[in-house]
């Protein structure tokens, strides 16, 4: 996944550290970022800001509930 990411115009920082690609991006609407991140599953994580992390968690929890999965 590290090499598969395509740099975007609104990326502020895009660097590879070992086997991790760290991207800092300006986001106008977190909804679309959450959608983009979820398609990468466990290969991608939002680490900041907290409100976007919480939006990802909320979406994942709702998906677990839909499929009767417990954590």
C-alpha cells in the first residue's frame, strides 16, 4: 500500500518512513476522507484530528452492529 498511494493536490506532506507512508492532507469535509480511508481497511489509519478518528470509529461500530459482530 505504501507505493500504491497517489499524491493529491491537497496533500500538505507525503513521506515514507520505513514501511509506513504518512500523509498530511487538508480536508474540507471529513465525510469523504472517512469514505476513502475505510476502503483501505486495516492498511490505513487516521491518527489526527480526533474528530475524524472518532468518525472512522463510529462508522466501523455501525458496520459491526449491522452484521451482529461484537468486539
